[in-house]
């Protein structure tokens, strides 16, 4: 089975540039991993998102091409 290396970069509340990547079977597996990673980030530090307001997680291939991205925005209203 052929695997591809995918990189998971984040900006906003959790700025991080992935230099190592993860080997996964295909783009749908990378999308599933991005959702898992995003869930972990939000679970581990929800206050950071509230303070910073947004988070983007971008998945790229080894050539730097965007495969998938997720954006989360937090807004306080009138409270």
C-alpha cells in the first residue's frame, strides 16, 4: 500500500508549522486526522480560542499543496 506524507499547519489561536508530517493512506485519511487534531486542540485549550478568536488547520501534501482546511471562529456576544 502506498502512503503519502501530509502536513498539519495551524494559525490563529494555536500557531504551528508542521515540519515532520504524518504518513497516511490518502486525502480522506488526512481529512479524518485533521478533524481529530482539531478536536484535541479545542479540548485541551478552549480558553486560547476564546482569547484569540479563530483557528485554522490546514493540511498540505509534501509539495505544499493545500488538501483540506478547517476554520473555527469564536465570538462573544453581548454578555
